[in-house]
């Protein structure tokens, strides 16, 4: 049996974490910043829930979070968020080609 080396890639992210990263990237690209209150409003969830996830993403090295000051994506966070956004865009286009309603 071979010994496996630990993965050098980014930590595995949940679907929820991917939603946060994608929304954070969108906010930064459109407004120049992302705050907990903005993320909560965009995702229609509580600020406490956003704070918990942001702290987890910070611990995973995907963003830097300072309470009351906002957050920024790290290089790894930007890369992952960009891949998530691209995958979402491709999937959306594919579903449109299949004739699936945009509201789905």
C-alpha cells in the first residue's frame, strides 16, 4: 500500500463556502470592498452566519478578516473564487443552451 502525501491544494470547500466566496468576489469587483453586512444582504442571511463563515474562510487562508473593517480575498481566495465564478457562468450558459428557464 502506497503512502499518500497530503494535498498541497486549497482546503476543500463546501457549497455554502463557495457561495460566499463567489459573492465576496462579486462585491469586491463591483463596490471595491466587501463587508459582512453587504454579504448578509446579498445572500439574505444573518450577519452572525456570515461572520461564522468568514472566520472559517479566514482560518482556511482564503481571506483576511478584521472585525468592523471588512475583508479581502487572499491570492488563494481570489483564485478559488474566480474558478467558482467561471464554473457557475459555464453551467448557467450550458443550461440556457438546453432551454432551462433562468429562474431555475
